């Protein structure tokens, strides 16, 4: 128990230092002075009464706020934790051959392994969040999409057919066509369907053992991962707000 408490306190310190907040941070995340649950309850009561006969609306909302959002924050907190504890730096590990050539070595530490584990998890949890936003919009707006085919970009395309000029829809559409497509889902698909992040970095290192320029770029890519994911996490809050207000506009 003492270890768990110390571990959680360390994560709490990182949350504060890095300003990591999620929808279930009731006192920190407000929409018109209301927390996430109050906000969606006030704005979506009409649609909830219409579609929640089997509790599905409440289940999606709970999944978004109390489960997935916290998972994103937890995985990102661990990314910063292991970065702070010490992860491998490709540029700092090298040896010199008898011919004077610099060869970059990589003896992966446990901390580095955990860092990449949480990077992979965080990408998957972020995708999971937007998938649930798609579920919420499809249910609330009564989109005619087969349940197994409901995913965020498809939902956005279906809403677009309604000729929505809503600023809230425009945010979601822009996100779907840019950050979601170009960064989040592109990397997520590579992780899930092809190679884990640590595998990708290990084989990129192997291909470039003596290439300092390539190794430098690889390290820069690795260094950017925590803040890239933090940026994606911040978009979930704006995305939630836009989805709720879009639903409110229709009822």
C-alpha cells in the first residue's frame, strides 16, 4: 500500500508540473463554470431522455469521463515519469571502431522499455476516446450507421451531409481531417497493426548504427513524443465540449 501511495503521489506531482488535466478533474476542467458531467447533463438532457432507455447514453458518458480520460492522463503521466527517471538517449551511447568510425549502441533500460509501453498505450487510449465521441454523436443525432461501422471520421462525414454550419461541427471536422488523420490515427494504426513504438525505434537504430544525422533525427522524434501526446490530450477536452454543444444545437 505504501508503494502505491508513493507512486500515486509522484504521478500527482507530474500532473501538476506538466499541467496534465482530463475531464474527470472536476475542479480544474470547467465549461461555463460546470464540470464535465454537469455540462453534458445540462446540455443533453433532452436527447438523454430520448435514447437512454437501456442506459447506453449514460454508459458512453461514463466511459468518456470516468474511464478513458483518466487512462489517457495516467499513461501520459507515466511517460513523463519514466522520461524523468532516465531513458536511453541514442546520441549518448556509442563506441568507436579501430578504424575511427562512431557506432551508436543501444542497451535498452527497463525505464526506456516502460516509456515506450506507455507511449503505445497513450496513442491507443486517445483513439479510444475519439471512438466514443463518435458513438455519442451517432446515438444522439440518430445517424443511420451500422454499430460495427461507427468510428469517428465516418460519423463526421455523416454529420456533414446535414449541411451543418455549426462552429462546433467545424472544429470536429477540422480535427478529424488534420490532427486525427495525420497524427493520432496514423501513428495508432502503425502501433496496432504493424510495430510497437519500441520495435520501431529499435529497428530504426539498427538501420543507422553509423549514421549520426539519422540517429539525431531519431532521438529528436523520441524527445517530441511526450509533448505531442500532451497536445493530443488537450484536444480531447475541446472535442468533448464541441460534441456536447453540437448535440445541444440539435435539440
